């Protein structure tokens, strides 16, 4: 049965199946000096123009209106758009190009003209997503599936949210493909930085990375990112995670959101992260994907300009007069089930009920912004809000007093600013919200201005005060340390917080306000954009120091970045060296190298035994299997290979052939009784973990435990064991889902070093060294052979072939793709060998003398 993971949607999206009309005429890729346009498709095109940033978002920062009389479109910049305001964080020389959709439908016949006009006048590139796809993409997948899920709402039944719809997902992918095509039309991939905004475009990075392997990509999520228990319910969870991981830098408002994303990467993709000099980084196939925690700010200049309008002054006077002798609590929210408006009203009702002295003196003004989506949930929230407000006003209202004032209409900015300036307290009670900048705007408006002070009759030198009661579930909460944080679901606690806020002393309010204003004024939208872009530039600085390969199909595509000297080992190349050399040393790992890691049968097949015999029977060869497995298993499995050397348990046990005895590289194992009870303690407290006893080592495995808890316990165990073994001849190492304790100095690298020393001491220094392995322990061998051959005892440098299995960062110079590649290579060497019976006594004597 075909897979339903939609991994092939990337290819499907570029075909005819989606029937997406192509843009009538391609836009210029690179704009250089005015009037001169450079065309070209290659990655190597360089622009002579100034530095350029390409900002990609669902909607362009434009207002569009149709002049029906003149039959033409009128466009203007949306000065309140975050996309437009972030330009303040860039240098004046920076050119910013916007890619996104218009808020209106443009006839197909007009699209070419509109596109050219928007590019020339506003540096905007419209995407023109077909209407049917746009509906399923935005109002379908984005608003009905991603938005609720990212706000912790699961579709447990049809009445509470829409369940996953694959057609909507296909529309989401198709729309992202349209955006990708538009970006490709204007981007200069060598020089431009691309900054993608929000959850609408989370697979766009995959399309761009597939086309340009070294493209400079940043992404910022403006909504919450849910915990792994919620996110893992999404059927296309892997495709979205892999899309984001095709970026160089991913930004979140809070550490909680970043932590949830990292946990999802760990639990679903098996990725680990670490902090690198203050920056959190995920290693993703040789690329480091950085994580940025940076709450967005407001545009101070824009808000202050509105605050100084005469219409704002007049409205502030009117509001001040309207609520004279009363204290105003202000709420400004979208009509949305996640904004907690009804919970806010219930808390206000409880406050009036508990403290009757506040009746007639306290007013809640709730400004309701239009809903961004439609649906029964929004209608239910609206009905509940109105019925609660009506009940409160009926119970506690009087002829000249209305406790709750609902303003449910489009409210101009000047009017909101006036309410901000008058309100004693601002209450933001959302049950889940990405950032929410209402508290920031409130703080700035309470700071006032000379004109506003004059209008409201406030002395210029009088102290400024403000009070915030904010939900602990909104993104701005961690930044506002002077706010009273509340659990919006706890009605009584919110009511108590409101009471504290309105009865707090002016001196305390002043201190809190000053602290908040310093933060908000210094961490504005320009600071946010500048800081993000600086980190994006840092994340991309090593792009051209590595070689890149693209692998994976469809939305599973990713780029592998490796050292420029790292290349696939050619069989012809190594066979040529093999034939002209006389003294060869060959080291082979076992699991993942000559036997597939995924194989349930760990014993070698007849083909492997034949290949090992053909190599070890050649008198010019010294061949060793170097493995972490126990000597009993290896002796049994490799019994037909009489002249094959074996190093078991990473070299603790070693023998040069089947006829020779096992030797130990270390003897002191008195630390085992110390380690075993400690490991047992952690095994009992970590469900899914177990201990693997070896003759020379003890290994604690936690791959079947909860990923986060297992990793946490592994760190704790590592620290615990290092403390108790500080005076013992043992080392504690942490690997992939393991913590291992083994004798000091026992490594695969030591095996290689001993064997090479043996050959030198016996008068047969190697002129050919090959070492193949697939995991971290083999890196010691690669390092050892490189250092051993550089010693003065080696007269002539041998041909060295250090080779890892799989394309991944390594100390090896070469790689082979898999065990099948390894066996083909060994077959080539075996065909070039001259197997003859040989006497091994002189090697055995020399080896024993070394040990």
C-alpha cells in the first residue's frame, strides 16, 4: 500500500495535478543599478546592488482598493504592519523585498501589470495563489487545523474543531510551492537573506533548500509551538519539522516555545541539541540549525505619532470625562476562543460580587477586534461574551453606571490609544497566545507625551504609573517582570490580582511602570529585527566552507553538509594503491560496517566470511575486526577465519589469529562493584532502561525510555559515576542513548596503535592502511592511524584510507554509503589479493612482545 505520509507532495506540487496557473511573465531575479536588469539562473550570479533582504509572509504590507470609476487598483503601504516596521532594524542601505499575497483577488488578466507595478513602486512581489487553493490553504489548513493545534486545541469530536483533511494539507503544500516559485524569481541565492514569517509557510524552506543548497534562510514563528504530546497528533508532523530544519535559524518568542520544538525534534526525529557559546544549535546532517529566543517589540515612533494626533487628544479628553471618578480596567482582544474574554468578564463579576465598595467605581472597557476567522467556535465565544456582559450590567449596573462596556466594532488606532492612556490597569487574560503586544502599547501610552499631558491636564513632571495583569500563557509574560501574572482559568485568582492592581500604592505602580517602559522602549521592533538578522548572518557564515549534497524525496528532502575534503572512496583508486603496496594493515568495524546495523541476524553471512578469508589469507595483509561486541560472540561468528585478528569490547580483548590466545590491554576491574549498584538505581527509576554487562565494561541503555527523561537521567548518571570513580582506573562516556563505563585507556584507537607499532617493530612498517567504521568509537581509530604514521619511527608515509560508513561529519577523509558499498570494496580488494598459506609465528611473537 502506498505511504500516506505525503512525502512526494513536493514533486506533486510542481506538476500539473494541482493546476496552478503560472505567472504570466517572470520577474527579474536580480535588480542592479536602476534601469539595468540582470537575468540568470545559476547559483553563482552576484548582484552589484546593495545588501538585500527578502521577507516572505502570508500577506504583503499593503492596502489594496479597487477604483471602480477609473477601473484600476489603488495601493498604499500599511504603516501598522510588522513587516514594514522591521525595516527600521536594517541599515538604510539595505534593500527589502516583500513576497506575499494581497488581501484582495486580482483578475488573471491584470496580474502581470499589478505584479510589475508593485515591484517597481513598493518592492513587493505578489504570489496570486488561486482562489480555491487559497481558501483551503488559509481558511482551511492554517485556521482550522494548525491554529487550533498550536493553541492546544485537539479535534476530539466533530463539534470541537475540524479533523485532519488531506486535501487541505495538499492545498497548504501547493500554496507554499507558489510562494517558493515567487521567491526563486527574485532571489540572488549567493547574497540575499530570506526571512520567512509564521506558521503559514512552514514547508517553504524545503522547496527553497532543494533549489539552492546554500540559501540563507531564517524563519520566525509568531504563534505558540505546542508541547510534543499535542504536536505529535498531527499526521504530517515530520514533514513540518523537517521543513523548519531546512532553515539556518528558527526564532521563537519564548523559551517554552523553543523547548517544545526541540523536544519534538528529539522525540520524533531523534535529534539532539546543545548550547554553543550561548546559542542553541541542532546538528542536522552536518548543518547546524540555530534556535533564537527573541520576543518581538512594538514600533515606538508609529505609536508615539498616533498618540500626538489631535483626534487622540480629543478622544482622551472625552474618555476621561466619561469615566470621571471611576477607575478603568481595559481589555483589547480579538474575538477569539483563545483570548479568554469570557473568563475576564467572570473574574470582573467575581470582584464586584466580593467587594461591594467597588460597585459604581470600577469599569471594565473591553474593546473587541474583529475575528480573524469565522466558525461556530467564534460565534459561541461571541454569544457567551455578550450574555455574560449583559448579566453583569443587569445585576450591578445603575442608571448612570454600566460596569462592562463592550466596544464591538472596528476601533481606529487613535481611539484605542486614548483608552490606553486613561486606563488605570490593563488586563490580558488569554488562555494561549503567541506574543500579544497590547501590554507594550499600554505602557507606552501611559508614559504619555507633552501634548497628551496637556490634553488630559497632567503635569509634565508628574510620575507615570501603569498596572498590568497578564496571563502566564502569553508570549510577552516572561518579559514583563513587574506585571501580576495570573492563571486565566482561576477566576478567583484573577479577581484578586485585579484588586491588588487597583489598590496598589502609586509609588509601587511608578517603579513597575519605569521598569517596563525601559524594557519596551529599548526592545522595540527594530531591535528584534536587527538581533534576528545578526544571528542569521552568523548562522550562515560557514555555508561555503563545506560541501553540500541534497538527499531525500519530497518533503523529506534535506542537505548534508560536510568537509570539502570529504569524498566517496573510489574502489578503483584504493585497488590501485592496494596492488602496488606490500605491507598492508586493515581495520574493520563489525556492526554497521560488514554487517548491517538494522539486521536482526548479527552473525556474518557466507559472503562476508569469504571476503574476510580472502583478505586475511594474503601474506601481505594484517587484518583485524575491531568491535564493541564481546569476544565470545565474535569468536563463534568468525571461527572460519583462522588468520583474522579480532579486537573485542573496543580492544579490551585482542588476539592476532584463531590460533593465538586472547590478551587483555587492562586488568583492573575492581571498579565494577562500585558502578553496578549505581546503574541499578537509575534503571529502577527510569522505565525502559536496562544494563548491558560486558566482561570489561558496563553499559546503561535508555533508548526505550522517554527521550527527555532518559536524556536527563543519563546526564545525572554521568555526573554521579564521574564523582564515585574519580580515583578509579575507569572512564565514563556518554554515547547515543547509552552511558558506558570501561577501563581507562581502552579504545579502538589503542588497538590500531598497537598493531601498527607491532608491524614497525617487526621490520615491516605498513605502506597501506585502511580503516572502515560507522560510529563514534571508530573516530578514535581514524585519529590514531593519522597520528601513528606521522611518528619519526615511520620512514615513508603509507597510503591511508580512513573511511566512515554514511555521509556524516567525521575525522575520516572518505565515506561509503552503506554496508553493501563496504562489501563491494572488500570484494575489489579480495580480487586483487594473492591468498597463499603463510606462517604467522613471527607475527605472533612480535605481537606478544608488544602486549
